[in-house]
C-alpha cells in the first residue's frame, strides 16, 4: 500500500573532474504543487529542465530545490582587471608627479583590491553538455530520494490514520448500541418532558402533545448519521488503500466526518451519547490534522 506524505528532505552530491555540486530538496505541505528553484550564477539555463524533472514526480507540496556548485582549480584562472589597474596606475603616477618618491611597481598594483581576479575557464560546448547532463542526473537521484522519504513518512501516517478511522468506527457502533436509543429509554424521556409541561399548564391538548412528542422523537433519531458515518469509514479505508494521491479526498471526507459528529452531538439524548459525540469530534480533529500532510 502506498500513501505519500508531502513532508521530506533529500540531497545528492556529484562531481565531474574537480567540479563538484550538491542538490538539496525540501518538501512541506501545500494545497497544490509549488516548485521553487535556487540556481547559482551561470546555471540558470538548467532551471526549466530541473523544474520539469521535479514536477513529473510529485502532485502536491511546496518543494524548494537548491543547487550549489564549487569550481575546482582546473576550471579557474587568474585574470587582471585592466580597467581597475589603470585607475590605480593613473592615481599612482599623479601622486608620484606631485610628491616624487618611488615609481609604482607591478607587485604593488597586483596587490590592490579588484586588480587580480579569479575567473572561470571557458568550457567547450561538449564539456558543458556533459556537465549539465551529470547535474540533471544528480537531480534525478535527489528527487528519487525525496520521493522515498515522502513515501516512508506516508507509510507511518497511514498506520496512524487507519487506527483513527477504526476508532471512529468503534465510536459509531457505540452510538448505535447506546441504551439511550432504546424505545423504552426514548419513551421515558418523552414522558418526563410531557409531564413537566402538563404540570406547568393544563391548557395543552394531550393529543397534540403526543403528536409533537412523536415528531421530536423522529427528529432526534440518529440512524441516518450512523449510516453515513459507517459509509464514510468504508470510503476512508478504500482511500487509504489506494495507490493514487488521495490527500484532497481524505480532507473532504474528514469534513464530512465532522459534520456527522456535530449532528450526533446536537441530537444526543443523554450525557452518554454526548460523550460519544464529543470523543468522536476529538479523534476527527486529529484525523483532519494528519490528513493535511498527505499528498
């Protein structure tokens, strides 16, 4: 059985020669799929392909993907910024003309900030294609690891959700078999209510009171709620056994569970039924919280 969470973290490192990189992927809850990429300078051309790789694997979640690259010495060379050097040289000559002293020396100029720079060595087209292909393959590995992490978390969540749904089923059965639903218990409560009303005033029509009592008893019956709760329990088990993303459906089902629990509480005939309804609302709230993590 597969159920994926939207929470996870994964990374993958790679290298070509002395060029190294690291992909880091982080996934959190989201109503839809939102992919945000952070690419270093010079690698923006890989953004579209990288985004497509991620979007092919996931349906929901806020996913942040970052690439960091370290260029080795073979990919760097020293270069003189002649524009900056000429500015230093002009100022040095101007001061030398006014004040005399030693003429500006090359080693002093090279030590000035911004004159000597480390710049990347230009790659051939074939070298760049090979590097890009390796980086994207590494992203595939990171995505697979993130997928595995989300599935592992989903497996843990599935066990929790299954137990919560089973508990709702037990509470539904407890409501169904609650002694307060027996005809004798309902009759006793109605008789007590009617007696109290008649004691307060003798102007009521006993026949009309009987009719009203029957209507009250009908409205207070919870059989429909019990039937719907049992249907929702069955649907929840089916969704939890599905291999498709079911997060949105489970979220909707949790709302339906809550609706029936609210009605159960409003129709409760005594404190034992109220306790069942309140306990059901508590476990449904926990269910809804966990469902928010499901893809």
